């Protein structure tokens, strides 16, 4: 398999004319795979420890810091950011809207940052907010904003009492062992290039410190570090079982799509700081792309689907600002791994029976004219539509501690809604109500006509 992955990477490096291309694939059931092709453009060798600028992949780190603050009770996602920062304008933009790029804020800070390559400091960034536009009404549609993520980085710094970089190092990089990741390039950095469209010339770009925009685009990293980060975004329980960085349930929340990025094709979405790219077979790739002068990056983890291993993430880092083929490469590597080197199939083993008081709920029930199957697997009560496609997750129920015949739907269809059991005088479950809809053993009309009995 390593030869297959390497050939894919080498083909892209050659065809897209990338001076240095580094890729890595992380999964829980195999050793880390890494590959580097080309040269750094300086005196350092190109290998797995070579550092590249990752651009907007930085936003995923800032977003995790924001959710940490929420989980620690320092903010609510629906708080206006002006509740926590003294801003001259746009203080009504909510944290949630800024994370999902639906606040309507203009893309960049005031001024021609990408022309001058002079980034503002924090004081200047905040003062100039009065001259920044709200280019769309809040929640109207997706509109990418580096300015919005820069504000969230300053929010985190203020709430935690340090700089954004200090908070990031202490609360994310160190706990996850991302030792090759940081806001400065260091001695092992590749040189970034702009490759001429009509010749083989590759002209070096000058690395620039992005000041107050750092929380949106400043970080440098290695391919192995970024593959590990991608794996964390997809499967946090495997890499952070104690939830020291972020609870798995919070990552679930971040991965929930809040908007689409293309209103016609719906080929991608955005959650809380994360790009969501659906694949065939109920598979989701979650992560982010990055672009900075001389560098491109694509970092994605894989969730769901046949053959997907635990903690599966891929990263591709490139020292070219023009090789768009790089953005598809992690998706190709993840798909190749799942297809040609799938995760081992765990053998089924018998388990304990369903609790006696729930055995009467198991089997087939009818609701709204459709048939459902209730079952007990892995210690939980579950339900699926009888005709649901393979791979569609079931609804999962958790009992309410003070009401033994009432359950909360905690995953799948009707999540959040209640399931109530009704028993006859013998204690047999004869009817259920799920999200207030009646479920019966036989198909019935809404007014109670039973097709089996004819009454």
C-alpha cells in the first residue's frame, strides 16, 4: 500500500509542478505513513520534519479554542462578540455566526492587506472595524471571513488572559503532542514559491508575519502533525480519550453542517470552523484547506463508511501557491486507504440480553404508516426504519433517570425528542409515542383503524 500512496503523491508533485510536497496518513491501526517529494529550496533536507505554512488550517485550531471556552462556561455561542470585546462596530456578530462564516462580515480587515502584505496589530485591527463592512445580512448565506476568525482569536486571548499563540500552545499543541506546529517557521521550514504558469521558474515568496490575523492563517506545521490533527478532528476519542482538549460530543457539534458553501451543488458545507466534504457511501471528510503566499495545505479526517479505520486523517502540504491539485490529494489518499487497505472487521461476539423491562419493545413497530425495527445492541435501545439504506445510523435512546418508561433520543432520527412507553395492566408494552407520534405493533391509520383486525 505504501507504494500506491507514494505513486499518487509523486504524480501530483510532478504534474502540478510543486517544489516540495509532503503528505502523511494517520490511522489507529497502522503505523504513520509519510512521504516527501522534491526539495525545500534551501539548505535543509526535505523529510517528514520539514515545516510548511498551513494557512487557513489555522482556523480549525482557533475554532477548537473557542469551543473550549464555551465548554468551560466562558461564553455562549450565541453571545454577540461585543459582550466580551470592546468593539467600535460589528459587536452584534455572534460567536456562532463568526465560526460558521455566516456573520456577513467582509472577508479581510480594512485595507489592502494582500497587496501590501502589512498586517495590522490587534489595536489597529479593532480600531479599523468601524471602517469594515457588513457585506451581507447576518445568516443570509456563507461568506468566508478572515476578519471574523481574527476577532475570535482575540476573543480567546482576552478570555484566557494570554496571547492567542500562548493559549494555543498550552491548551492544544502540547496536550496532543503537536511538537512540529507553531506560529513561526523555525529552521526546518521549506521555502514557499510561486511557480510561473508558462515556464519552469519558481520564484520564492517572502514569509510574512500576519499580526492580528494570525488566528486565521499564521501557523506552520509538518505533514505528520497535520495528519494527527485531522485524525483528532474526525475521531477525538481515539487521540484524546480523556477529553483533555475537547469532548467528543463537542467535536460532533463542530462537525454538524450549518451552511452550504455552494448554493447550487451542495457539494460541501461548513460547521463550527470546519469544512465538511461529503463522499459516497455516507462518508464525511472534515478539516480545512489553507493557502498563503508560496504555500498550499489540505488537512482532512475521515468519518463513516466501509473500511474506514479509527483516527484516520490525511495531510498534504506544498511549497507552491498555485498547485490546486493539492486540495484533492488528501481525499484521494483517504479513499485509497479505505478501499485498498480497509480496517479489519471485528468479529461479533454475543453480549448480555436486553433488560427484562425493555424486551417487550424489541421487534417491529408501525408509525405514520411506516415500519420500524427496535433493537438492543451495545447496551442501548435503538430504532431504524425497516427500509433504511445500509449504513444509515440508527436512532439511539437513553433512559431518563426518574422516568423508567421514558427515553431521550440522543442520536439519529428525532434526536432530542422523547420516546414514551405505554403498558397494559400486565406490564406489556402495547403502544409507544416517539416525538408524540403513535407507534403500534400493527399498521394503523392516524384515527386508529387497524388493518390486521379490520377495525
